[in-house]
C-alpha cells in the first residue's frame, strides 16, 4: 500500500471517531422519533 492511501482505509482513528459520532446521532434521532410518535422503531417500519 502506498503512503497516500495507508491512513485512509481500515480501522483508523479518524474513521472510528466519525463512525461513533454518526452512531450516536442515529441513536438520538431514533429515541426522539419514538418519543414523538409513541411507537417503537419496529412498529414504525411495520415489523410488529
């Protein structure tokens, strides 16, 4: 692998930081949606 692509692929600190941030954002949006609608996520998408 060349030096240019070595830091941009795989489990890098940068990628894991953004992955964590987006996961937290998705979790907060999911909880907020449940509070606003009164239904769980599975009910909203028709699985329950």
